[in-house]
């Protein structure tokens, strides 16, 4: 059984990267997956670089409701640095001190949809149809390096 099976998913897509609906289509191919929140944002966020404040609130509420050990957050950001900020927000708290996750260490499992580890858990033909074109233009290595480092250091669950 994969670590991705039988989990609840929070999906944060990117208008300039991978949209939430595309991430949703591939996550739905993972056995026992349940999507509890999906959105597409502009990863520019606030002037300070903070994750959308309403999304922070929603992530905190869903983690309290379902338990951090049951949740995986999947991002679709177009850049490694933005992916890293989002991953930090969901693991050790908002690094910009702008939202309700400031100082709140959720320790969530965090992944980017184009990471090879995550990609392998999805149905290949659906992944190719939904993500393949964008995967070709994103810097997958940079994104993977950024989020893997944060996950390895700060995620308490699902890594």
C-alpha cells in the first residue's frame, strides 16, 4: 500500500502552474483518496509572499477536524521557491507571519503534483492528460528539491 492511499487531500493549485482541477483529476485516481478542499490561486499571494490567509484558515480547520496524520497537501505552484513557502506554511507555520498559521506547526505531509514520488502514485494516462504539458515547462528538479527538503525536515506525517 502506498503512503498516498486512503488519505484526505488538500489541493492548492496555481493559476500560472497546475490548476486545482487538474490536480484533483489525478488525485482521484489514488485508491481511497478523499479531496476535502481544492482551489486554484495566484501564487503571488500577498506582498509579503504569504499563502492566502483564507486558505491558511481552511487548512488549520481541516487539520483540526481530520487530524494531521490523515492529510496530504498537494501543490501546483509554478516555481520551487513558491512551493517552498507554501510547504513551510503547512509544516512549521507561516514564515511571513501574516496568517493564522504563524507559529502553528501542523507537520502536514506536503507534495508537489509533479514530484516523481507523487506522480508514481497516480494513474499514468490521467496524469499525462491533466499535467503532462505543464510538467514539460516547469523546473521539476528545482520544485522537487525544494519541497523534498522541507518535507524531510519539517513534515511529521505522510513522508
